[in-house]
């Protein structure tokens, strides 16, 4: 009996050849093994579990720090605050009757100078701050020279347009003092503490300021102050000026933030 081979339908599904031998007790499949190829490696798109964990931790830390920064940026004002600033600007002087050169050691009625300010207070509401502020203006840093000095200690009220950042308006009123002092030339301690003022007088002062608060607590502002000391006298009691007034206009770079 001729040996017949029947091709099995669907043999291609096994990628081999199926052979049926007549007279056999069963079916015998001869699967032709295909040639082994190079093993295929399945790559991790993140470069492995260690790299993936590092990236996830980094993303978590980054998102957490961003959330904290945003929360701090938009945190409304509250609690105690402290501020400090450095400013520059002119001061002008006037009097009803005076020996102007003796009172200022200068001939000009307007003198340039620099100023510092220090403040401390509380925050009744996010758009209102109150406190006290010291500001001092000095004409230059000349060593062993007579320098006009203006000091103002005031109660301060600051009103804001927003809960955080933005424009503000401030008003202050307090005690003003004018003196003609001896300079040291030292920016840390510009006035000689051992020498008495050549001329001096005290009175009342007012302060008005406008500025902008950035979210970093950087607070540039423009301030105008008016002081009236009435009478200036020497250390010996001699009257040098009556009806003495001064005006100071400053551009100040300051920081005022929550404690």
C-alpha cells in the first residue's frame, strides 16, 4: 500500500509541518524547531526600579517644595512683624528767625543725605499693620565734621490693598529731633557718641509713605516726613533758631516681614 502523506490543515499555525502516516496506531507530529534567535530583552522605560524610585522621590519632593512655596507666598499677613530699610534723599530746612549757617553748618537750604529705618509691630488683620518705627537721616559721612541729623520716632499704621503683596499706604506721627552732630566717617557708627550736639531741638513729626510689597517681603517705598522743632539751642542754652521746620523726601529699599 503506497505510503501516503496527508498535509494537516492549520499546520502553519505551529510554524512547522504535521505528517500523518497511514497504518500507524496514532498521529505523529514532527514539529520542525525553528532556528533559535538572539534573546529579546524587554527594556524598562525608566531604566530600572532604582531609577524609577529616584525619579518618583524627586518628583514628590519637588511638588512638596512647590506647594510649600506657594503656601508661603499666598499666606495672609499675621502675627508680629519687623522691618528695616536703607534710603536716600534730600532734606530741606526753614525757620521763622535763625542763624541758618550756625544751625546747619551749611549755606544751602537743601542737603542730600542717607537714612535708615527700623520698625516692629503687630498685625490686627491681613490688610492692617500697626507698630512703632525709628528713622534717622544724616547729611553724609564726613569725619570730624558738623553734620545735620534728623531723627523721628513714630507710631505707624500701614494699610494694604491685598492680603499678601501689592500696594500699601502708611501714616505715622511721633517725636522729631534735629541736631547738628560730629561725624566719624564710619557707616556703622556715623555719629560721635562722646561729643555733645552743637545745636539741637525737639518737637513733633509726621510721616507719609507709599510703596509696594513683594512676596519676598521686599518693600520699596517713598516716604515724606515733616518735623517742627520750634526752637534750636546750643549746648550752652543759646537760641539759634525759632520756628524751625524740616522736610525729608526719601526713596527707601526695605524689608518688612512676619517674625
